[in-house]
């Protein structure tokens, strides 16, 4: 298995990626190589020449409501890295790490935690983000909770992009 940043050479492999969510599949197959807003990474099954997992990240800010010394509320932003897209090919999604793994010790979780470590490293060395955020499809919320993410707290203001309509905004605090 290998891991690398997506480039033009990955176009053919990306076109074969299988994902049940059409909008995510479209981004991976049609936009990820040329995207100016995201940096995309892939986990590749080198034996079978297949992309196993995909992740696209970008810089963002999380809008939060804060209070000044006089008790007046105001909006501000905290620096964050957003996991814009995360998907594991349908063939690999539920694979356990090994025979003794419990049902939550999957390749999907290993890929996600690896990316989370990379994001923390990027934050500490390059951008100074304090949070990681994502918008989870409803059936993935528990997966992200098991990886340390929490739903946005009441004081956070999620994006209102139509594409995210049914998604649950979640965040993770980066330990420095």
C-alpha cells in the first residue's frame, strides 16, 4: 500500500473509485486533480492498482460566537483545517485490520486516523490551526465520534451551503 498527494497520473485510478454518494464520487473522479481549493491524498492498493481511500483537505475558519468584556456577543473565527472529503472505496470500507480486530478497527478508521495525524502535523508546522472540522453524512457521525470528533457546539455557526444540507458539522480540537 502507498500514500501520496493526488496528481495528474492518478486520473485513471480516480475514475474507478466507487462511492455511494454521487456528489463525493463526482468530486473525486472529476474535480480532485484540478481543484484549487483542496489538496487531495490517496491510499493506493499497489497490488491491485486501486485507490482504497481518498481525503481532500483545505484551510478554513470556524465561526464562533464570543463575548466581549461588556457581555456583548460578537462573531469571530478560529483557524481550522477542513476535511472537505473523506471516502473509502466500497470494496475496502468495512475491512478489518486483522483477524483479531473488533468491528470498529477497520481500514477506514486507520486511513482516517492517519490523515488526522498528517493534518495535526501540517497545523503545527505550517498553518497554526486549532481545530479540524468536517461535515459528516448522517450515517458516518458515529464513525467520526469514535475518532474524537464532536458535533459543533451551540456557539459555533456551521456553513449553510446547499450541498451540506443533510450533513452534520463536527469538529476536533488539535492538541499542540
